[in-house]
């Protein structure tokens, strides 16, 4: 299978990218370098993650070492909510570029625009939305693909995808880990996944998802795990009329 999704612009967006939300300063530079060595070429960054400077250092070091060229990479950043007003956009983008030590981004997303609904994993499979986007030629990225176990608001008793016995069972059949099954589930339906890790072994593990295939039945079984469990609910905005997660879609 292809390892990327081709966007309307003809740009190729790698199906697996490194997530960087919550990746701490002091660890994220090494994580980026380990990811490049493991074959990652897509990095999901954002001004609001407060670590773009270190990410830039990691990228620059690998370019200096001759491991990759800038044009081999697909770097994403995001315009934080306080800069959504038109006159503020350019400066915010330039700030991210300066921190990342790049002169262009491959994708600049609006961070938390209202109408933005795509988080996905087996407990929030988003079948209808993904089908609709793909039918219109829109590429979809699944964030929190592993269920975001390090989310700051995790509570005891919350569902845990990585510990789900049925995911574990499928993983064992393929001699793979639960994380690899969760990621393969997305890329096999042409959805880009951006697992975050600062652990070198996991960074490698999360990229080893192109050498096995889930059966049609397994894909269908995983879709039945949906329970509309949303990790990033943006609770502070629940009372706004533009709040995007009330509607059925
Ligand atoms: N646009 C948005 O609004 C938005 C919102 C949420 C997330 N995102 C993006 O999506 C990325 C991914 O989402 P996320 O960070 O919330 O969660 P995630 O990728 O679903 O999960 C990350 C957690 O899983 C652990 N992990 C990673 N690989 C593992 C493995 N193979 N086995 C077991 N545990 C593993 C990580 O630990 P260690 O790091 O300690 O290894 C970390 O605790 C973010 O980092 C960010 O780039 C975007």
C-alpha cells in the first residue's frame, strides 16, 4: 500500500506522522531525531504545544547530518485561536516558522476552528464523517489515534484503547502490539494517523505498520467498538452555538 495520501494540491502527506502535543522540552528534540531515523517524514506541530523551537532543532540536526532534506519532510503547524483574526495570521505563522527554523510549512491548519470534528480511534470511529470527506477528496487526519493516555484530564475508569482485550486479541493474532493495530486500522482506511511518543522504542514501533494487514472482518469488528467517546471535547466552548460536537454527522 502507499505510505502517503495525495492531497488536492498534489502534495504527498505521509500516512503516519509524529504527534508532538505534550512532548516535553528536553525530550522532543531527541524524539524528532529518533523518528527521522525510524523513517517518519511527517511532523504534527503547533504553536500552542510550546515546543516548536526544539522540534526545529531536531529537524535541523538531521538535515545537517545529511539524513534528510527539507523537501523530504511534511511539517504541519497550527494557527492558535488567539491569532484567528486576519491581521494576526501572518505574524503567527512567521513565529512558528522561526521557531521551527523553516522557511515554509507543508500544511498550516487552523487550530480548533469551530466545525473541526475529527478525532478518531476505535471508540470514535467517525465512519460517516470520514466517508463524506473522502468522497469529496478531503484527506482526514486522526488525532489521539492511541486514545491519548497522557491527556491531562484522564480519569480512573476512563476507557483505555491500548488495554482493550479485543484489540489485544487482534494484535496477538498478527504478532503486533495494540498500538500497531490502532494505527493500522486508520491507515488501512486511508486515514492519516499522528501518534505522539517521546519513547524511542515506541516511535519505531508506531512506524512498523506497513508490513501487515488487518482482514476485512477485523476492520469490521474494530468499527463495532465505536462508543462515541470523544477525548478532546473542548468543554469550555460547550455553551457556544458554534460548538461543533452536539450535531449528528
Ligand atoms: N489539532 C488538534 O486539535 C489536536 C488535538 C489532539 C491531538 N493532536 C495531535 O495528535 C497527536 C496524537 O494525539 P495525542 O498525543 O493526544 O495521543 P496519542 O498519540 O493517541 O497517545 C499518546 C500517548 O500514547 C503513548 N504511546 C505512544 N506510542 C505508544 C505505544 N506504542 N505503546 C503504548 N503507549 C504508547 C505516549 O507515551 P510516550 O510519549 O510516553 O511514549 C503518550 O502517552 C498529538 O500529539 C498532536 O500532535 C491534535
